[in-house]
């Protein structure tokens, strides 16, 4: 009687872990693995992407959205190399992902054979677990350890399998371990909780900075803020942790944040960070008593001085703190913050109403609110589109994902594919700039192939607009940022589905309503104003000086301005 071979053992182990789909492309060094997927297609689905980068980005997005393992598969050499961008996105956003790559057969290793790449060295930096399997007997235990490590360390595990290994039958003495990762309940030390409660019980201007680690703890976070009388500022990965229009929410922080959040941070004498290791420390208070709550000890004080560190889970720890601290009667600081935020929303609404020859991007983001359901998933690409969505789409209960730390262009569409596979009953939007969509648009046909009714909204300004703004803020003349785009709506139709092109403001809402009603993969190609700069909440002297310098350069180059003699050097 035949025993199972290495490929069958691999697929069976994935199924045992609850993996129900894998992103990848077939190829020679993994053909036996592909056959094993075919044989078990009723239990685990192979999602054929058109580019391995999209597969890795989709696996990372799936893990970010669900907390479950994302899995991608590639052939040896070029296929493995293509995975890197998506795997680094998973690494930097702490998403559990397993990447499986082929390799030349074991007899040819080290001989510079066709498509041989030192995959182990290639993935050494991105992976929390990186192992080549040279015997089928390794597979059950090594796959278990790889997945266990990806979950436990919230990162990328890589398995490299030479092409001959999956064909070999397992020996009867093959070692088996269990497919499970154990997790305990993290609680801060008593002395740290006591110290935190002592600080939080004093009067003062307290601000909460909430990151993605606070997801799943909305009720506890709001109850904690209510007890403290403290406003909540959210990081970009934390968008949606609390509703954007909640009276305690001051929106985002940093260059894409709000003026109310910036001002609150400048005034704060106590900062409570929950589920974030915020990198842009120039936006944090210069002098404030700081408490940081995180599940990872290595994140405490990693980028910003911390007075008290709490190692624990947000939901449970916030509830315990709320029980112990007194209700803060003085709400003057909170009231002033809310007043500033109300003014900010008024300013945003004014921007959304501006008429232009082309559609203002702020209006597109706001109009999306009118068609997005309460539980919709918003997969947002990187660039100016991130700014417009962060500021102008008021999240209530929608899920919002992006490439937060790597900030890689092209993440929007693969993220939407993963979201629709994870949540087939929910509405899913891919929200992309034309630069980001152009990088992965070939995988729009993947959505068509698998009948994924994602709505792709392209902010089309024929420009890499954020880089244009950065160049000008540095005092330079815009260069190499123009794009030559196809008609994206016609592209959708050429792919065999529906596309809409929007050139006038009054057309946008009716078109979005049609796109949602279509229940098919579709593209809404919106022509937006290219010169609308994503201004930061507070303009620095350096930015103002740089932009002035840019204007002078542009006037001189175009012959519209003559320098005085003293400057002609």
C-alpha cells in the first residue's frame, strides 16, 4: 500500500492547522505540491494569482484582517524573489504568514543550476523562521514549527523545499508533532499596575494614543477614556479602533493626521500609549509622563522614552485600569480638544465641497461613506489616497487595512482580494491611486476568475502625486512624476467585467451606487485633481521655505521670474 508523499504530508498539515486557501502560481519545482492541492481542493483552495508579489501581499492582508495564518507559494528562483515585497509588508506589520518556495533538486544544490538561488540567505532577514527541508520525514514537524513560530512571533516563516523532496514517500518512523500554538493570558506586574494607576489618578492633561493593538477592545478603550476624561488619538494602523466621529476621537497623528491631535499632543502632560510603538516621535509630547501598554516587551520604550511599561492585552488591562482609577471631574482639556476637532471636521467638509474642473479627491473619499456598509472592508493603497481616506472617510465599524510600516505601493488590490476571500458576505473596496493600482492591476483578473465582487476605486490624476508634493516641499521642481494611464474603466471591460469612468462631480455617487449593486468585480476610474496637495496638519517653517524655493525655481525655469543681480551667482 502506498504511503503519503512529502507534498501530501505538507498539504495535510496545512489543513490540520485550519488553512483553507493558499495564494501562488504553479511551476516546475512545486508541481508535485500543486498536485497535492488538486487532490484536496475540497478542503483547501489554491488561489492562482498572476504575480507572486500579489500573492504575498494578499497573504499578509489576510493575516492582518483575520489574525489567522496567511499562506503563499512560489517556485524556485524568480518566483521566490517576487514574494519578498509582500513578506516584508507582513514582517513590518507583524502579520503571521507562511511562505513556501521551491528549490532545485537536492542533487543539484550548490552547482549554480538553472534557477538556483540561495533562498535561505535571501529570506534570512525577513523571516522569524527559515528552514530548508531536505527529507520528507521533516515535513510534519518542521511545518508545525514554522506555523507555530509565525503565530507566536507574529511574523513570516519560510520553508524551502527542493523539487524532489515532495515526490518521496514518508517513512513509517516519521516524527509527528501536534498542530497547535498555545497562548497564555498576559497580565502586567502588580507593581507596574499600581504605578500606572497612581499617575492616571492625578489631575492633568491626559491623551491616549491607540494603535492596532487596541483592536477588539473598543468598549474597554472608550470606557477608559471616559473615566480619564482623555481624548483618543489613533495611529494609521489603528484607524477604526474607535469611530472617527466619536466625541473623544481626535483622528490620526502625523503628516496625515489632524490639527486637533497635533495640538493635544503638544499640551499633554500624560501620554498613554496602547498597542502602538509610534515611529514619528516628533509628533509626540516633548515632556510627558508616558505609560505604554503592549503585549510585546521589546516594543516598550523602543522609540520613545517610557516611564511605566505594562505588558498585557489591551482588552483585559484597560478594563482593570478603569475599575481602579477615579472618575476625572475636570473635563476642560477634553472639551477644548473636542471643540478643535469640531472645527477640523468643519474644515474637512469645506474642502469636500470645493468645486473644480476635475473632481476633488476629498469628495471621493467622503462620497464612499455613502455607499460603504457598516461592516465593509476598506483596503487602502499607499500615497495621497491614504491621506484622503485617513482624513475624509469617517470609519464607524468598517475594517481598514493598508501597508502601514512598509508603505508599499500596490497593496490595495491584493488586500481587497484577500478580504473578499476572508469575508465573502461583506462588501469590499480596493481604494487605490493610479500609481499603486498600476503596479498590481494585472491581478484584477484574479478577482474575476474567482468571482470576487470587489469594488476598485481608482483616484486617477495621471501622477505620482505624493512624490510631486514631497519634491516641491523640498524646494525642487516636480520631475518624473507624470503617469501615462489607460482608461481603467475600459480595462475592466476588456477583462470581461464592468467599468465606470467618472469625470464630473455629480456623476460620482450614482456610479458608486451602480458599482455596489453590480455584485461583480468592477473598477470605478475617477478623474481627480492632481494639484491638490495633502497638506500636513501643521506647516513647518522648513516646508514653507521649501515650497517657496520650489516656486522660485519654477518661475525662473519657465521664464516668468527674473532674479535680482545679487542672486545671479
